[in-house]
């Protein structure tokens, strides 16, 4: 039997091929990693907006149910809010910047204020703005109906 002197192809990868794959993986990770962090911030902002909207709706319902003026009070110094007649204080993530555009009569000082709901469902109205990184959510409270809307503004 004759042994062929042909070169047999060896299966495997060369060092250059492996380096190219490693560079592609590193470039992909560099692009994807910042987007993952941004997604977490967006999720945090979405959750905070929904929780505050829920608190506003609860406050309106409380005013209607008990025929009593009820206010959702914000403390911008420590990013918290609470409902009058309730002991619990709700926290907003520290990295979310909160600002209020409310009736002057509801502004206690620069860091404290709220939105008041009346027994007929109306309110003093106002706007709560939540910002983190490039993302911004705005909660609008209609003064006549007390209806709460959430708007999502993505800055480009």
C-alpha cells in the first residue's frame, strides 16, 4: 500500500481567525453594554411615572370617596411623595430628577408642593416632570376633571 504524500488539510482555526473573532466580540460588547444601562434607566423612569400616576389617581379617588380635599405632596429634597391622611411615604429613585409645575397656592416652598383634589373630582391641576439621562416623562393633571395623563419625551 502506498502512502500518499499529499498534504492533508488540518481542521481548526488559525491564530489570526481567532483574533478576528475576539475583536468582533469586543466591538459588539462595546456597542451593546451602554444600551443595556440606558434600558435600566428607562425602565426605572417608566416605573416611577406609573407609580406617581397611580398615586395621583388614588388621591383623586380618595377625595371623591370621602368627600374631602386630599393632596399628593412632593418633597423634592429627598425625592419622596405622600398622600395627606396617609402615613406612608413613597420614594422616587435618587437618579430621577423631579420638577413641579403647580398652582402657586399649592407651592409650600421651592422643594415642597403638591396637587390638591377636591370632592367633586376636580383638582388644582399641574404637571410633574421626571428626567433621567436623555429620557423625560411628563405627568399632566387636568384641573377641571382631575384626569392624569403620562407623556414620554425622548430627547434626540
